[in-house]
């Protein structure tokens, strides 16, 4: 969350490209973590069924 806020502040002070990169990388890492965790939980559920 701090990365998204920091990116917003950087955009606000006029550094649009840098702020967008900071926010974008932060968002991508959050999404990646969510997807990775979801796949792990799915594998655990499938292993319990067997």
C-alpha cells in the first residue's frame, strides 16, 4: 500500500512517469502474490481430496 500512496504523491508533484512506475510495480507485485497464494491453496485442496 505504501508504494501506491508514494506513487500517487510522486505523480502529484509532477513526476508522472516515475509515479506510474512505482504504483504499477507495486500493484503488479500485489497481484502476483495473490495469484501465487491462490494456486497454492488450490493445490492443497486437491491434495486433501486424494
